[in-house]
């Protein structure tokens, strides 16, 4: 009877120790899961934060700021080529900027800041040029003949921000009348024999590998100096790649 009682007591002790070990393991496992979840949560928050920062950087990078002595201009969502950071400097009355491939000012917003100039306005026009394309390689006759549109005044939205004009396919194809032989001679001289061969049998200017597109945009800013009443004019010329 005593032996059976002792055996019963030992069984209870062993069961208690076993249960205690399971509890400790469970607590350890739960602790590890909590730690893993916290780590995952922290990582997710970091990724979200980085994503927001990256998106913010991208948005800020697409705003082109141009600083003149009397005023500054911001063109929204325009990527430009400016490795030498020339636009960080104060510009003269006329400034050239070079847009990245596929970029345009059409329908974009423009803001002007100035405490010296009043009655500010912006006018826009465009220029077309001929381009010879060979399914990738191309030759743009940007120093030859062009079509120039009329200057058009930009309107403002409800936030007093200027909105750039948008052009149609017909606008893109505008070009002055030229003789086909005159064009061929120019292509042969400026673009080389290979490009010349592509259009050598053309009967019209816009045919086969020869096309027309917008090569430059122009923005003309005008205003009145508050101190002396003189008219202030700034000109921004935006060069745009025509090929791919």
C-alpha cells in the first residue's frame, strides 16, 4: 500500500514537471512569434516609409525650377537633362533647358513667385522640325527650316496657376512648304549617306522615313516692375528630343 502511494506521488511530480516544461516551451514559442511579428511589423513600416520618401523624391524631381533675378518659375512634372546643375544658378533673360526623352510641357502647371513683378502673364508657342528615322537611329534637322506657331496666352486655374496649352496631331505636323530636292540635299549634307538613302525615292516631304514633330517649346513671361514701371520679359526655350 505504501509502495503504491509513493508511486502515485512520483507520477504527480513528473506530470507537474512535464507540464511546467510544456508551459515554458509554449511561452518561449509565443515570445518568439511575438518578436517575429514585431520585427515584420517594423520592417513593413520601414518599407512604407521608404516608399513614401521615394515617391516624394520622384514627385519633387519632376518639378523644374528656374530662377531669374526678379522672379522664379516652377514647371510641374518636367524632367530635364542638367548634369552640371546650371539651373541652380540665377539665369539671364533667355534660358535654354533640355527635356528628357518623352517629356513635354503640354497641359502642365506653371507657378511664378515674385515680390518685385506684378501683372504677370505667360505666352506659349512651339516649333516643328523634320526628322529622318531608321527604326531607332534618327537625324533631326533642328537647325534647318521650321514652322513656328503663334504666341498664345496661358490661362490660370482656380488656384491662380498657369496651365500650358496642349497641341493636336495636326499641330505637330505643321511645316512650311519646301521642295523635296532641297530636303534631300539637306539630309545628305547633315545626316549622311545612309539616312539619305532612306528618303532618296520620296516624292513628298512627309513620306516613308521622313516626318515632322515638335522640337522646341517657348515660354515668354512678361510683367511690370513695381518700383520703376518697366516691362520685364523672360524667355524659356525648351528643347525636346524628337526620336526614341
